[in-house]
C-alpha cells in the first residue's frame, strides 16, 4: 500500500511516499520539490559575491555556508600559489561563530522539533515553555555570534585571509558572559546538573533535565533501538574538536573529496551523494563516532546508529561545543591580525573546495574561478547525504533508517532525528 | 471556552531560505509578542492548522505575513500554486506584510529567473498586478533578512492601532526613513574621507573601495543594531543594501567609481555638494584618524 505524506516545518517541506507491507514501512521515497538555483545565480559574478549569496541558501545554517564559501576561495588561492596563512585569532573567531550557529540549530531541533513531535505521538500539544526555551537559548547564543559577525542570520564577515572584524577585549568579555548564560541554561534546563557532574555520567539514565524527558519518551514509545541505517559515517570538515575521516565497520582517517559523487534523483530536485559509491551518514552522530569517546563507543556498541544514539549525539555535541567555545574566547589574542590577505588578486584563476562541519553534517562548496569571476559553483549539503531516496544500489541513509517503522508517525520522527532541512537539500 | 478575539496571523512561505523566520525567532521578546496573537500557521512553530489545512481549507486571517519570492506558476505546495493561495488570503486579510527582500522585491531568488520570479507586489522597483489589488493593505519589510524588531514592532503597532507612515515602496518610515549609515561608528572616517586600508580593522570607511552601500540604503540597522549588539559595518563588513529593490547588486565588495569618486551618492546628496565637501575634507590630514584607535602594549 502506497501512502503519500507532506512533511512540513522542516525548513520548508518534503514529500514522503511510503510503501507499507504487512503494516510496516517496506520502502520510502523522499521528494524535495523546489530548486532555487543558487549555483546558477552565482555564475559570472565576482568571486567574493559567493560570500554574500551562498549564506542565503539557508536561514538556519547560513553561517556554515559562509565558512564553506570562504574556505573554497582560500583553497583555490593556495592551489594557485597564493599562500593564505590565517592567524590563530581569525581561525578561533571563525570556529567560535560557526560553533554558536550549530548550538543555536541544535536547541531549535530539540525544543521545536524533537520534543513536540514526540508529544504529538501522545496527542499532546507542545507547551509554550518549549518555544520559550528554544527562543531564549538560540537568541542568546546568536547574540554572542553577532558580536563578531555583525548579525545573524546572513553575515558575511569571513573574508579570504581571515575575518573583517577587529574585536576588543571588551567585545570578548560580552561574548563570554552570553556563553556563560547559555551554559547556565543548559545546566538548569537541558541536563539538570552542572557540566562537571555531566562529564562524570556513566549511563544515559544519570542525565536529568529536559534531556531525561526525551530519553524517557523514546523508551515509552519503544523507539530507542529503531532508526538504524548502515552504520557508516563520514566527517569531511576540519574542526579542532571533530576528527575527520570515515567509519564503515572500521575507522579510517583518510577521506578524499575525489571519491564523492552526486546523482540526480527521479522526481526530486535534490541530488543524492555517495562516497566510493556508498551512502554515508553525516552530522553529530558521525562526528561523535569519529571522535571515539568511551561513552559514545559503549552506546554505539549497544544501539548502533539508532534513534537513541543519534538524538544523544546531537544533544551531547551542544554541550561539548559550549565548553569548547569558552576556551576559544579565553585564549583569543586581539593583538594578532584579523586578516592577512591585503587584496584579492586581480583576474584570479582558481579552483578550490571548502569543507565545513555544519549543524547537520559535512557541507562542501566548490568554486571554479576564471578571470576573477565564478565560472562554476557546486554545493553539497549535509542533508543531501542523509536524506536522499538513495541510489540504484541502495536506499539512502534516512530511507534505510525508516524501513520497518510501524506507523507514519514513527517513520517521520525517525526522519526528523536527522534534523531535516528542505531548503539546503535542494538549494 | 470563549472564542479568541486575538488578531490572527498566518505566516506563509514561498521561494525562501527561511531567514526571516529565523531572524524573527531571535527577537528577545518573541514569546511575549506572539502570545498577543493567534497564530494560524507558522513555518517552524507548532500551530493550530497544518500546511495542508492552510492550502486546502478556507481559513481566515487578519494579518498575512509573506516570506519568499513568488512566481505565478511552478512553485507548488500540496499540488496548489502558492501564489494563488497567497492572493486568496491577501484578499480577505486586513494587513499584508511582505517580510524580507524576496517577498517585497524578489531578492536573491529573483536572479534565477527574473522573467517569472519577483516580489509579491513589486518586481524590483516596479509595482506588478498584485500591487493594484493589495496596495491599500500592503506593508513592506525588505531586508535580507528583515530585522526581528522591524517585524515585532510592526505587529505590535498594528495591534495597538498606531499610525504607520509608509514610503513609496510601502516601507514604514520610522524604520526605513534612516540611512544604514546613520549611527555607523566609522562616520568620522566618512566625514574626513579616510579609506579603510584592508579588512579586519576598526578604522576607516568602507564606502570608497569596499562597496559599502550604507549611505544610500534605507534602514535603521546602525541605530537599533542587529541581535541588539552589532551591525555589518561595525564588524568591518560593507553594507550590501539589502533593503533596496536592486539587492543584490553585482560586485558586492567593490565600489563603482566615476573618476575615483563613488558612482552612487549618499541619499539625496547632489554630486557637486559631495565633490566640494570631499575636496575640502581631503585637504586636511587628521592624525588621529590615520592611527589605530587602540594601541595595545606588546
């Protein structure tokens, strides 16, 4: 029996076409209906225009697009023999702002998507309190981001050679106090304990606060072990707290852009992506697996790439990032240069790739520049990795994870554990 | 339960990145504000009706908020053209608010197919067919994205029945009557014509070389600040003119010049006046403006 379902509030919409057999989902096709043509829009524009246009791919992960875009230009400059050496200050500021955006996105996913969807299973309405929490926490963390980037969403403060801002210690103090506020929120509301205590946890059941609520609900609805896919993971973007590489039965730190292929899909405007002809999961779970911490390894041994590990990984990453960005600010030296490249070379010929870890996983921009103008631009988003229907050889990551679901409600929740973003998927 | 007497808001998206939705969600009093209204539909909040209900049932709303660019055909949701859905709600709504540059003028996404994609009531500067139908109730909040306060305060002003003065593009004058240049901390460098030498410095004006459009862009960004703390020019990024119908222009990081002088003049400033002032200002060299503001000790 085929059932069509319009899934909404996922940064746009998607259509899921389920094939039920004996009451279980046997197959699912995922259609993203609308293409906006960002890559086409960029053609023949000045190379730097990408820093302004590409953030407009996505209202929730725009900053990741900016960073991917500037890395693509810098990679092209380096390959063209123009050496780009960023100062530690510029590296740290980019890392700080990018991490703030990831945290913002994870808060929204948890309080606006994950909890309300599970409440829906019990026919309960999302309490205003969750929206308030999502708004308060995300507003404060993007405020810290904006101190350096000028605004959120849609900043363009990362420029080839560094960043355009020139912060004072007073700016840094203000950002630190905002991060402290958000950490206090995490301690009081999200985990119900202080961070030191959280670090000593032995079991998921030790965690309190709102995180305990979601684990309780997953338990109640018998979903902890559901949503398993191929247990294959990839991390492409460099970030000091994430290890790049891939996992497919065994770990490898080798990962090469050259093995990535995009494939058009029937009826969908989104292309699927493979690495060495296989689908890979990207995102917080992939990053957690590659980083190999003991807690995660134990959880993974027991539950593999299930709903529980995926949900846990996203929430745990929120806390890790907040701790990390505090140390970035503490060590920031304002005396260093913000930007080391005086001017973009005239009539630049360059071909570069920029890879970055965004909230939903590895984001890749490729720009080919001729005579200073963009000749070709290609964007591969995290959600293309996770949310395609698949290839001729195998179902996509989420499509595989949904197989065996007992209902549309369960299937769409599993789908949402990947943190769906429709606008990114098609771009 | 008594029927709600709150004004009903319906937030409908067309060709968009959701930037305005997320911008507005960063409003520091988001919940307090939204609780004053009945939200019929919203793209990220749990709302009373589903998108399918919005599209296939005839609901009513007092305030229609539109986000994203439009095309007459080829942008469907649940098998219906979203442009037609928007028009049918706009006919009955008391107020139509276009948030963001896309729904107002067409914005970034118009560039993909300018023949068929535009704003709801304007294609760039030109009023279109829908403008004739809805001009009496239209309020434009262009910006990429619109500032959370522009959206929040406009909704509150509608609620409290305040007078809302509008300009030619139906932008509220209390917001768009200012230039983005007003309140920029680099103003002294503009006055004395001291260029920014490179990215990454507090000092210098970005108008001469780096494409800053703030002096001729209608917006109060540097008055009310983004996320309550900052703005593009405060962090050394030029203003890209995102509240204007021609956004995004080409070569966003470069100033077009005529004989070494910016080709576009600050709002309403005659070229002759600008040249005179520039000549005088440039004949002086102000030492303080040619040095770093802060000299940290090694």
